[in-house]
C-alpha cells in the first residue's frame, strides 16, 4: 500500500488519566490487512535491537494451530467469522481527523446530539507504516498461509479417496473489524514514538487481552460448537435420543430431572447425576476416532467431511448408545445418588443400601468407551466385507460384559481402581492411622488401567497363562492398599481369576 490510506473510523478511549488508551475502530478488507499488517515477532527486525525478554512483544506463533486448525476453518467454512484484530503501529501514530457532521440532516443531527461528532472521522494510515497485530496473530498467520500462492493448491487429504480443496473464496474481500492502538509519543512534542513506552504499553494490552481473558469451558464448547461432531452427537444424546429418555434425556425445563451434569467434569459421592457432559463427549470422541479413524482436527472441524460421512457417524453412535442402554439396565433402573459411595461395606449401617458402582463414575464410563471402541474396531476389521459395524456385532461385544461385577470394593477393582489411603497418619510411625480414605483417580492412566482389566476379565487379552502371570506381577506392584499382607493379595487375585472365569469362561492354568 503506497501513500496514505484513509478509512472511516470511530475514536474511542478506555481508562483514565495519562495511562488511558486511545484506539480507533475501522473496517478493512482481508487483502488490506494482509498487505500492511505484520506479526509482532517481526517488529524487532525493524530495529537493530536484540530480542531480550523486556523487548519481547508477543508469544511465538503456533504454526500447526494456524496452518491446520484456523486455516482449515477459514478455507472450508462459508459462514466464517473472525473477531476484531487489535493492531499497533511501531513507528508513528495513525492520524485521526474529525468529520464535520451536517446538523440539518436528521440522522447526523442525532449523532451530534449524542456526542458522536467528536468521535467520528477519518483515520489516515501511512503506506510504509510498521503495523503489527497484538491480538489475532494466529488468524493473520492462517490468512497468510492461505493467501500465499505457494499454497494455493494445497489439499487436505482425508482417509477416503476424495479431497477437500483449501482454496478459500473471497478471503481478501472479507470485511474485517480492526482496532488501531494509539501510541505513546515522546514528551518533547516531536511526535516521535517513545519506543520504551511503546513496548511497555503493547505488552500491557497483550496481557489484558490474553492472560486475563477466561477461555470458554469444555462444557460451554460442547453445548455451543456446531463444527465438532462429538459435541453434536453428545447434544443429540441428551436432547433427542429416544432410547435414552429417562437415562440421559432432558427437556431443559426441570433441573431435578437432569441426569447429566452440564457444569462440571467430575461427580462427587452421592451425586444425583448419572454422568457429566464432558464424559459423554469424551466417550463419543473415543468411538469416532477409533471406529472411523478420524483425527482430532477432523472431529472438531467435521465440515471437512461429506454429509454422508457425518450421517454414518451419527447413526453408528446412536446404535451404540441404544445397545449400551439395553445392556446396562442399571443406568435406567437405579438411582445415581445410591451408586456412588466409597464407604466400605463392613463400615456401613445395616439399612445403608448404597454401593460404589464403577459405571456411575465418569472415569469408569470413559474407560468403558475405550474398551468398547477397541473391541468394536477389531470386530469391524474382521468383517471388513460389510463395510461397517453391524448391530449384531455391537451386541456381541457388549454381551461379554453382562456378568462383570462393577462394585469397586470387589476384585479386581479394590486397590487397583479404588485406592485406600491412611488419614491422620502418625509421622513417627508409632500409632496406626485413625481412619482410611477411599478414592479413585480420574486421569488417563486410570482409564487405561480399567480398560486393561476389562480386556482381561472378558478374555479379549492376556489369553495365555504367561501373559496372565505378567499381569499378576503388574497387579502386585500397582495395588494401593494400606500395608496389605501377601495372604490378602493372594486372596484378591484368586477372586479376580474366579471372576474372569465367570465372565469369559477362561480358567487360569498355573
């Protein structure tokens, strides 16, 4: 851009006193933004200063985020939208001049009456000005990636023979909102930018925009995202899924009827909720990624898939949930508040009917999805000629779980998934603990542990005596109980082997 560029603008101020920030709101085309605005990391190249920490203006650009996630969104979404860019000028101040409004015109007279006449005007930008983005650098990097002629024919290859063209239509013509920040000038009135003050102000604004901005929660994203296929099928499960009525279904009216906690990712003991929104979401992600082979960004940006591919996912996930609900009837028949109690059976009152059920905790539910997804995938691979997972195959996989004892105080969960920790431990080791606390981790490691033991109990893995003995050694080293005697460990393991025989028919041969 040569010479001056004149843009209609509003002048605004935030803050008070000498530290107040003046800024100008303008509309620019995508092409204009690409032609004149730089990344903050490029500003230091304009001076011969070193990139010390005190001079750093921005975080580094995550190229993968820019080139895959954001670029894909901009290229493949017709209804694309971007929030305002915040831009600073390194070497000068934008020149703002008021426009005289006509008091005889009905609309402009209203603006004058409301005091907008002092804020509305023309912003003049130098063609050789050094403009850089304070907020929106990843968006700008993505636009550059798409605008670069070297990448015009870049294609995103899917698992299928088809491909989606990354050639955005009208990107340079998009009308963007841009905020230009006025800078600190030298106190001598020369109009020269005080570089030290400029950098300090830029860092402060960046911190306000990024550090103190609270990102949306996973729960909010699941409820709002129209690009994430896992979020879409999760919402459908709660809002539309007929078989799930009375299990996950909620009409959005009576909170007392809600069985899914849509606010938090974890549940507490005796919680009335059956599960959480994030747990259902993670379960659906597991099914989609494992069964269909979709990568993370394909799940979160499902518009790269065809309508038929998306419909196939929706139908398959719906059938899986139908069959899971038919198999795990306790989800519908039992009160969730009675199924999450870490009190050992021997310490309960006689009339206490609560139990501690693995599949009423999100950690157990997510682990279940990992086990099922893996087994579904193996079944689909074995029936490749059908081209998809059959309903009978889903039923056969679920049938293997019908005789599982899900009580966390039973083998093999006691000490492996449900851990015993001492409370009030004497630091001198003289007195025994006053009591014990039972808890279960909710990390990915716990998911993998539960999945492993489900595979063991159902006989889908660890089929040989040698592999079972290896698992036993791992079990001995992983169990968390308070100073267990070897006799107690042997008893628990024997119960685990008997339980496996009941579930899978496999009898261990020493």
